C-alpha cells in the first residue's frame, strides 16, 4: 500500500462530464480525463485490502489485479501499472469506457456509501490511454507458430479476446465477421459517444499487425459453409453474440417506421463515421423506445442527438425502489443513465413511462405511423410516435448458427457448456452466444477462458 492514509486524505473525484446540453450536439465522447497528478491521488485512495473483494467473484469478472495497479498509479509507475493491468484484461480501453464497474460495488472504501468507492474504472482507463498515447502498447508478434489453425466466428469482445490469446500462443487465427468492420457491438451497437470507434479500430490494427486475419463481410453459414470451416481448421470458436431480437406484443416490426434497436444504432454509427445523414433518422420525429437497459438508453441518446421532436421510453416493469443496502452492493433503485439525463434536460422530463405497454400502433389514412395506444396500469392513453425502436432485449443466439454447426441451443437460446465446449469436440463457444446477453467485461472474460480450453484441445496442455 503506497499511501496508508490515501483513502482519508483524498475524496473520490470522477472524470468531469460535458453538460447534457453541450454533449448532445455531437456523437463524441463526453468525459474528460483528470491530470496525471489527480489520477495518482485517486490511485492512492485504494486501501490495498487484505482480501480485495473488488477483484474477487463479488467484483470484477476478469479478476483484474486492481490493488496492484492502483498502487502503481499512486507511485506514477505507469508502465508497471500497465503490465499488471494487461496481465488480466485484454482490452482495458473498452472496459475503461463502457464497463458498469462491478468492481466498485465491491470496493471496501464504498462500504458505507457507494460514491466513496475508488474510481477503479477511470483509473483503468487512464493507465490504458496513457499507454496508447506514449507508445507503451505495441504489436507483439509471436516468435514461434504452432502450425495449428483456428477459425473464430464473430469479432465482438469475446472473439477479439479469444483470438488475441490464441495468437499470442502461436496458433494462426482467422476471424470471420459478417459486418463490414470488425468489433461486434463495440463497433456497431454501442454508440460513438460511449466508445469512440477510433479506439476499436486502433485495437484491430494492432491485432492485424500481430498476425490475426480478419475476413469481413463474410457470414458463416451463408458466404462460407460451416462444414467447410470445420474441415479447414483445427478448431473453431463461435463468438457470434446473442442477437435474436425479442418480440414485443402488439408491435409489428414490418410497419414502416418500426425498427429493431440494433438496426437503428448500427445505421446511426455508420452514418456518423461516413459523415452523412442516417437513413433511420429521428430528426423531427416523435420517437417511442420500447424497453429498458443499455440498448434502450443508447437509442434515447441517439434519437436526442439526431434532433427528435419528442422521446418516450416505455418500461414494462415498475419503477425500481431503493432496496436495503447490503455490501457488496448490487445497486438498487432507479438508475438514470446518460440518455435519460439528456432527454430530461432537453424535453423537461424523464422519458421513462413505467408499467407501460403498447396496446396498438396507430397509423393515419395514408398508412403512416402516427401514434401508439399505450396502457399504464388500468389507464389507456395515446402518445405521438412516428418512429418506434424495439429495445426489449435479445433472446439468445440467432436461430441459424446452431443449426448450420449441428449443435443444440438451451432453453434460453444459448450454445455451449460452462467450459465453452460443445457437442462437437473441435467446436467451442464463448461470449454472449454462450452466456446470453451480458457485458463487455464478461465477453472478454469468456474469450480468455475459452482460449485456455482451445489451447488445451490443440496441444494437450495449456500454459496460457
Ligand atoms: C446497444 C447495446 C449497448 C450496450 N452497451 C453496453 C455497455 O455500455 N457496457 C457493457 O459492458 N455492455 C454493453 N452491451 C453488451 C455488450 O456489447 C455485449 O455483451 C458484448 O458485445 C458481447 O460480445 P460478444 O463478442 O459475445 O458478441 P457481439 O459483440 O454481439 O459480437 C458478435 C459478432 O458476431 C458476428 N456474427 C454473428 N453471426 C455471424 C456469422 N454467422 N458469421 C460471421 N459473423 C457473425 C456479428 O456480426 C458480431 O460482430 C451493450 C449491448 C448493446 C446491444
Ligand atoms: S473490467 Fe470492469 S469490473 Fe473489472 S476492474 Fe475494470 S471496470 Fe472494474
């Protein structure tokens, strides 16, 4: 422990944010970094607990070596901090931006008040960005190749994590990606204001320089058959996500103006990157977002930035109430994320309508969507809606992928066992496709665990 009184001497200081009014004028990230000196103080707040719950099963799914790198941060030993960070976390630049910081819920500094927890996520981000900016993260090309070839289907965080470790081990990795660019939901899904796409591209360039091949715009099962891939490679890993959109009663997705959230968010990001208007533009429209969670929040925030006339968000469940605080925390109560904050700042009220469902979508004489009849408890009402975004979650792996690989899906639509194996010994699965819709940090953890299994299968042992 570098500074024994750090947690008493310094208060938690979060990265400053642009105001909602300012940040909605662009799709750029809106958190600003602290100075190195201030960040060192935040590192000093870590008490280096004998039992660091933050890195245990109660906290970070990756089991990041948090107290170790916090100590190095306090000392300003940035390269040491980085080496401890990269030992466990393949992509701290992603988790440092979008992780909900499960570690902070388990931080002992936050035992009485969660707002006193160490700024673990932002400390992680600072180390990572310092390293990228100062050339500490460079391509590391494996010295020896094993002669074994692995295909990875899907390039989201789980696909990238499994590819990264297997390539370091010397296996030759080819990633098949249906989208035109690698990254999965990091690229198309999570909007640019949460995760700048240059950050994703920077990582992919490094992985390419290390010898990983990315074959984009190639859908396995359509552009190349599953049987060919299984024959051609020594092992195959499914990392195709859980993208089967959940249906919403009374909402016909074929009605013009109704879009699945992912289609809307993907097109919006492509438009931002290409500097053109989105073909699914909310500008001047009354937008109805159906669902709760990250995806719904990102739809609200995107619609606000596109200049929607109004945004309502329908949430089926009741407004969460503050529960008893039991440490390590699973935060209870209503969470107002950046999108709701922005909508409230712009339109004057929180966009969420709780315990509310759609009864019917209403069209005008010309057949154009104009409103939705909604039910809130026993009351029915009409809200204007000429754009409806379905963000009610995902129900597991897409239907065809299990079929083409001849493996089963469980009752939740997931593929693979807890050790990432499947019925076919050379086929593995990890990330959302195995776990169900989850988080970036879990996808990375799964990808790393899966790499161990694949390596063991290929070599008979693993030291990864
Ligand atoms: C809108 C949105 C916002 C989110 N925000 C957050 C957040 O803030 N923080 C957080 O921690 N998590 C967030 N998540 C969840 C997180 O993004 C996912 O848990 C994570 O990306 C899962 O990673 P993955 O690698 O398993 O799958 P994905 O990221 O879904 O990647 C799967 C990839 O497989 C490709 N693919 C699928 N089928 C094929 C095929 N047949 N052939 C070739 N390629 C194929 C897809 O094109 C895709 O690129 C969010 C999710 C969404 C939808
Ligand atoms: S990956 Fe997430 S949970 Fe783990 S240390 Fe980083 S912010 Fe915390």
